[in-house]
């Protein structure tokens, strides 16, 4: 009898051990589904469409603590189309707009922090989507803490761009010529910046301040005229790509701890010139100040 009980208990233990991983997997799946369902049920959304009437210009004043941000062109006849998703009432953004002004400002701000017990995981659930008019010039003033963004300015009339971001991953795109001649300024703390089609931006001045993040800046596309680029790099790896059609002059300031890689440039004193600098129709002058890190400047094949 005792032997039979031992055999039975052993069999039950074997079955339990065999079932335990499957049970754990099912329990994990149940918890994930519960979290996803809870997040979906708790997600809040603001949707708003502002018609284009008598406005001749627009300024976007955006402050964003954390989350995801997408900017792209709207349809004709629309000044702004907003789809703002946030995880709780505590994170509800404030929107302000004067529809009577011909050159209005659209304010979209995250709420000010009321305490230090901020749930960063919940903040990352925020997702703001903005579509803006391609028919009028727009000045962009964007300030953020930690967010990932796709800023697609293709087809928009970018009058000026001021971007301040602490951390995150940002993709900036110009895939069409910008009819305006803006000043661009990007301040990056520890963010990763990937900017494409910068020549299409048609800027006259571009200031980039990088901290501890990584930057890939591509000056591809058609550029008309002459412009100035100031780059202040801190700690990190930085890559600059240049269109072969550009005449480029580079002045560098930094120590032996901040090497720079330049190919197909002619050095005269402390200044580097592209071989086509004197004959190029479009020119960019670069002033690069480097901290501790590495910067490469290369031509686009």
C-alpha cells in the first residue's frame, strides 16, 4: 500500500512539473492581454480639425514631456488636424488657438509636472499626430523631454524651425524643396538624430547643438544659393553627408580627443575646401566645434 502511494505521488509530481511551464506561459499571456486591454480602455483621445480660412501664416508652439510625435502635411483646406492620444487625465494636453487672427499661434502643451511621481512608462504611451497645412508658411517651436518623433516636413512651407529635445530618437525628413528660406536650430541633449534631405530645407542658417547623443545629418537634395552651418558636438559619434553638387568650406575647432575625418578636401591653413568650392553654384560654409567624440564628413555617392 505504501509503495502504491509513493508511486501515485511521484506520478502526480511528474504531471505537475510537465504542466507548470505551460501554465506559466498561459498566465503570462493572460497578464499581457489584461495589460493591453486595460491600456486600450484607459487611452484617451482628442481629435480636432481646424479649417484653413483667412490665415496667411501659422506658428506651432508645442511642448511635449514624453511619448511619440508625428508631424506631416494635411490636406488642402485644413489648417491643422490633431489626433492626440494620452494615457490618463493627468497627461491631458492643453490646446489654445485664436481663430480670428490671420497669423495665429497654435499652442499644444503637456501639463506641467505637479509632482515627482511621474510614471514614465505611462508617458511613453502618449502619441500625438499632427497634420498641418502645406499652403501657408509655418514656424515650428518644438520643445520636448524624451520622445520619439517622425517629423516629415516634405511639402510643408517651413518658415523657421526651433527644436529642443532632451532624449529619444528623432527622424527628420525633407523630401521636397521648401519654398521658404528658414533658419533651422536643433538642440539635442542625449537624443539620436537622423535628418535627411537637409538641402531641400533651403535654409540660410542651420545651428546644431549635440550633447551625448548620436547624429546622422545628410545634406542631400537640391540646394540653391549659399548658407551657413554651425555644429557644436559634445560626446558622441556624428556623421555628416554632403551632396557632390555643393561647394563646401569647413572650419574646425577641437582637440586631439575630437578627430574629424575629411576626404576629397584641400586644406589651407585651418580651413578645408572641397575641390569644387570656387566653381560650385551653391555653397555651404561649415563651422564645427567638437568635444570628445568622432565626426566624419563624407560625400554622398
